[in-house]
C-alpha cells in the first residue's frame, strides 16, 4: 500500500471498509461545502499515480526530503541509539528508511501499516538486504493506539514518520497523532519526522498543478473509485482539478470543481452541483519551523535537532519525548 494511505485509512474488514467508504462519501457529499476524505485517494491506481507525482519536476517534497536524509543521514543516524527499535509509521517504499538503516546499528525495524500483505513483502525485501536485521511488521492503523511487538520490549524506541504525511492531517488530527505516537513509543523515545515548509506560493501552486496533469488525474481518481466501488455515475469530464494555496490557513487545498449544473447519483442518493461548485478533496498543511515546534511541544515532544535543505523547502526533525 502507498506510504501515505495507512495514515489516513482505518483497519477494518473488507465489508466494513466498503460500508465506511459508502457512509463517508454519502455523508460528506451531503454537506455544504462538499468534501471527500484524502484517505480515499489511495486505491491501487491512486497509489500508482502518487508514485508518479513524487518524481514530477514540480513536486519538490519527495526529492528534497530524500536529499536531506542523504546529506544529513550521518547526523540523523548518530541520534539513533545502538540496538534501538526503529518504528516506521506507515511503511511504504523503503527508500527513505534504508537511508537510516544503512547508517545505524538498530536492534529491530517495526514497520506499521494497514496492509498486511504489503508489509510482509516489504519486510522480506529488507531482511534480504539487511541480513541479521530483525523485522517485526505490525498491521495496524497507526493513527489509533496499537501495541508494539513484545520482542522490542526494553529496546530504546525511535519513531520514523517521513513524507510530510502529517501535513494531510487537520491541525487537531496532527496533534492527536503526535500525542498517540508519544504514548505508543513511551518515555525516552525519539521521533524522526519529515515536515513540508511554507514557501513561495508559486512553487507550492506548481507542485500541486503540475504541467503533465498527473495531480489532476490523482484528484479525479477518487471519482473513478466512487463510480467503480459505489456504483456512482460521476461524469469525469464534468469536473476539473483545482489546487489553490490558502494563505490564512497555511495549506494547499485540492478541489474538484463542477463545470456545470449537474446531478450525480451514488448508492441511490442524488447530489446536485451548481456550476463552479467544489468538492474539497485534500488539504496539505505547510508549517513554519516555529509553528511545527509549537505543535510538537503541545504534544509532549521537544525538538532536539532540525535539518532543512539549502533553500528551506522541507524539514526533517528529531524530536525527544518530554512531559
Ligand atoms: C501524501 N501527501 C504528503 C501528499 C502532499 O503533498 O500533501 C499528497 C499529494 N497531494 C497532491 N500531491 C501530493
């Protein structure tokens, strides 16, 4: 599963997942303004489109974070105690964690992800490339409390949450996640986290309105999914992708805009759209170092060290449990 999906999804049996999707879609399209949760972007097609986004020339976050992890990897790894258990919240492509594993001597790696099959495949690949590394996958929704494996009892704990997935959480959800990670990892723990930064609005705009139209396809894919899984009749050509930067709320907002007056049917419910009416599909919050520090502090984490790239586009922080 895509690295970002588990942060936003829930661990439920298939039928319950389908009915949770149905309930959310019906409820959220019945509201004004209409919205859809970004957790529904990440079916197989959406995860593949997201992978394509990460290598777009305009989409700076992934390559910038990788650059920080490569350039500052030694300094970051130096904070990870020998024999620690590295717990990754949302385990997707292993590129980022490998940069840490290559540089430190951890006792165990614990990827936490909603998709058990995906986790096991990933764990096998890491065991092969890091012989001797103990890997204990946990299939869980990491935004809710979950138990760490007993095998890592007594090891120092270091969390890893790259990708600025935190930015897709509303501020209250971001603080709830940080608190929950603090509780799960326990006293004395650390957390290494990637956070996208506020910057020139043009750069942000371009990153979410790429010229190849991949972000538009990613956004529209949620309607494809509703049509396929919930028998919806969205006409894709009647909606257009729009991303804007909301300066007051420090966030990029992705919307799907109705090109005309129309009515759409999903599971026997009719939803009418005015011309120009929006479905708000995602927010991607951008933090200043000060606002992130305050958010972390309020959740009982103290910023131990922070790294950014030269242009201060993206940040990686090492947090220490406090409180
Ligand atoms: C997963 N997440 C951090 C991405 C972001 O930048 O907010 C999702 C994304 N949406 C559009 N492009 C990428």
